[in-house]
């Protein structure tokens, strides 16, 4: 069937500009599945991409948007049929493959996950890479022995997308959650997600000359990095783990080997784009059962595609609470 519309609308980023353009369908890359995108989301990487900052896009021209959700329009894969609702989270999209700030996307089936039956497309993008990463971090901590009933689990950058989702998941699973943020106006929001203790980020990241401090946390999910991650390592309980998944506070890590050789703590790297298909299915299955959807709905604000450039500036400045869903 010949498509009646020969162009589609998308954000196009070149080495010198970023704007919303009409793009010919013939320019879409090859792939097994053509998806009609309904929603995308806003992640820190998206903020970098749409504002022209380095560190994300590796090939130009690029359609940014790490995540997207929509319906299958065409498929040569037996796994998906036209009309199927599907979800894609960061898998090279916005880096080397065209992403979700677009009406159409074409990619291979190995990157695509069916929409969980209890979720809407909006909720799936409310989760997006941020929520996917949070769930991946929780699973990694569980695999390293974390169970409810012990000391508090710390979540840094708690008012952001990863942090908000992590707080809600951990609270539902029965953990006592300590939430760290530099925005005291978000304390009520974090309590509503299930946090029992609120900590100012300056207290958490205060410099120390001591290689180890009082054991305080059973585990942690850290999206900040830098001095905050160093402080978390100094204060983890013996055999505790921190899942590291971000660098909003800096990429350098000034620490010692003492937390590792005297307390046996674990530093777990969370690299969500490299998760294989089986891992993606497991993570989305856990999200469908372990993330309270009413809490998720409270995190979401929906904004039109035209506002993505302003929203990108806001997320880089730390002004976004929870999750922004971009309506395509």
C-alpha cells in the first residue's frame, strides 16, 4: 500500500541547528518495523541533544528523542503486527539511530517491546528510559542481596525522573527510602511517592577527609555522581551496594579503595542502552507490577513537541520534577 502522506514532522538536529522540519519518508533508515509515534519523553540526554550540547549525538543529521511509544504501522517481523502498541527506550536512539521526536520511526524488532497490558502509551513514556533505568537499578541491587527490612535505601537526585521512579518502586516493594534533593519545595512530592526521610543534597555531598564514615545505608541508587557518589560509598553498610546511573553532579569520582576492601561494598554500573531484548522484557514486566501507576501519573506532565527545546533547557538546569512526556 502506497502511503498517502509522503512526509512526516520531526525535530532535526544538524551540527549547527535544531528545528522542527518536514522530512521525506524515503529518508527513514532501514528496519523491520515502522512505528507511528504518539508520545516521546524528556531525559537528561535529550536535553543535551536538543540544546546543541556535546556528548550524545554521534551522527548527523539526527532526530533526537531517546524514547518513544506508538503503534506499529508496517512490519516484516513475525513478532509485531500493524496496530500493535509498542515501546522503545534508549538503544542507540538519539545517538546513532533516529529517535522519538518524530511522527515516524523505523528500526529492528530486537529494540522493540510490546506495551504492557496494564499501561497506556502516556504511562509508558512517563516511565521511559528514566523509569527503565530505575527498575534496572533495583533489580541489580536485588541480585546483590538487597531485601526489605534493613537500613534505609538512599536515592539521590530524587526529584528527577530516575529518582522519582526509584522512590516509588522501592516504597512499594517495602523498603524504607531516604530521598536526597537540593529542592526543598519538592519534599511533599517525594513523601507522596513513599520517601520516609528527606536529605538536603549539600549535606550528603559535604567534603570529608575520612575514607570511611558511619554506616548509614543498606544500598543506594545514585543519578548524581561526583562528590555525592563518593559520600555514598563512604557511608554504605558492609556488603551494601550502590547502583550508579548518572552524572548530574559531575563525572569525576574522588574516593579511596577503603569502602571496597574494608566493607566489601559494591559499585554497580547501570548502562540501560546495552540491555538485550530478554533483559528489556524482564524490566518492563517488573515495571508493570512494581511501579504504582497512580504514583507514576502524579509524576507526569505532558507537553507538545514545540516545547521540547525549552524543556531541554529546563532539565539541564535541574528545573524538571518527575517526568515530561512529549506529545508528538
